[in-house]
């Protein structure tokens, strides 16, 4: 099993490529949660993710023959960039298989770091199958995204940095996909102080670890569905699962809606842009998915900032909707002059800002003398939404809430 000494040995190799990222106290989220909350900004890492640490440590330990043959890996995006950069820096050829629906920004970034990208399959696991085929066909060394002790050790250097910057840390909250990150961090922190609590977090749509721990063996989901694409794996690794069972204190899950709210809050209140997987630890804290004491020193590890801009738009709108800041409604108007103005008058009286109006007369589901209207509205919170809907219904409008 991965040892504390393995993480210590990785530190010098990793420091040649990876940055020591900031650990900052958050007034906003400390006030919101009651905890003494510090954010580990690993999203400011080179390539925008922690993955470069593990990739650097693994590739640095290749034999001369392995360097000559090159490496291959599979990744949803962040590991791909880490492998591409680490390999290019020491002159090793890299080939990376990514899911066909991988974010365009991550595909472009991987190529820009010098990696050859092959798009294959609907998710990470399908991409990994193709990568192993290439490994056999071309004699390359497979650099696993998480189930490798040297990769895990490289990721564990984050734990060493957290302890170095904040020795009083009591709880560290870490996202889980395949388990490499939390295995390394837990090993590092427990090696420093056994009393430090490590809490793992998965997205509900990719939550294999909690069930695996309950059953005592690894289980594999048939599919995954989450906005946190960086942790969208069907199962945890064999080696990482053993470390998680040994060293992780608790594993919880968060919904996509909760992830969206956390991501939006980080962007608005801390001016910090994370990807879905990066926001997962903060979501677990703000949604109180595990117990923590008032003033407990808690560190959510924000471990990735590579979000596709199309996804970002959707997530922001989802987060605003969940917090009552955005509302989409549908109603039916009598099709006569002034009907739309009457509706807008009600909205104006309730101090609602209108983003967009779609006016449809040809919908077969409404009467011929009526028109269907959909409106995108800016609102000020859940109470404002409730008051607005009541005002519209009192004015005689039948309203369907779409978002």
C-alpha cells in the first residue's frame, strides 16, 4: 500500500514542475458555515488541476527504455493535460485517449501541451479500454489516472503543502473520482498527524465509493451522470479503494444542484472559478453533508479550474435558479392588444428584470384566441420568487415554472 515515505519521496520530483498553491482563509465561507474555513486553491496549479503532480512523479520514474517508447493514458481532461505537460518537459512522447464528449477546452489544452489526443468512447472507462489497446499495440507505458502508487504519491504532495501552511488543520475535504487524489492526501496528512480528519466527496451521479464501502468491495456503476466531469468515473481504483478504506474517515455525496450553487458562490463571492469537481468539497461543507464543530479548521481542496465555457453558462444559470436568482415561467395570454403589456406591468410592479420573452401564437395546446408566453426573469431570492408567483396568480395568470 502507498506509504507516507512514498509521498515524501515524490515531493522533490513534483516540485520541479508543479507549483506550491495558495491556502487562503475565507471570511465569506467561514461566516456562512461557522467553521474556520480555508480554501486550498489547487485550481491555480499549472494546467489548472492537481493532476500534473501525479503525472510528473510517475513519468519522472520511467526507465530509459520506457521513456523511449513513450506513454499513453486515458483521461476526462485534467490528467490528460498533466501527462502531456510532464512528458513534454522531459522529451517523452505522449498519447492521450479522451472521451468523445470531453470539454473542448480540455482537448485543446492537452494538444497545446504537446500530447497527441485520441477521442474515443462515451466516458472515462471506455476511453481507458482504448488506451490499454494502444499500450499493447505500441509498447507504451500506461500512466494511470489514479490507480498507481506513484501517481497517488504525487497527488499526496497537496496534503504536505496543506499541513506546512496550516499545521492546525483539523479536517480536509477532498473530491473523489477514481480515488488517487484522496488516497495521496489522506496518506500525507495521516503521516503528519493521525488525528486530522479526511472527508471524501462524490457527485451523486457518480457515487461508487460510498456503496463500495458499505458492501466491503468495489462496485461499478452502469453509467455516470454529473456536471462534475472531472470525477465522473464508474468505479474507484483497486489500489485507491484499499487506501480509502484504511485512511479516509468519511465519504459523502452532493447533488449537481448543490455543486452548481457552490460553484456560483465561489465565482460571485470569492471571484474564484472552479470546475464542477473543484466545487464539490465546498458544496459538502456548505450543505452540511458531514458534521463539523463551530470554529473547526476545515480545508476544502478546490482541485480543478478547467471548466468548459458552455458548461459554465449552464452551471451558472442552474446555480442562480437554485438560489432564487433566475426564473423561467410559462403562461397563456388572451391574444388581444395590450395583453403582453398587462403582464409586463405586473412584473414591473414586482421589480422583476426581464431577460427574454418568447411569444408563441401557433402552439396547438392553447386556444386559437390565446398566445403562449415564456419569460426568463431575474429575481432576488426564494422569497421574491414566491411573492412574484403569488402576484401573478392573484392577477389571474396560470403560471408554470420551467426553471
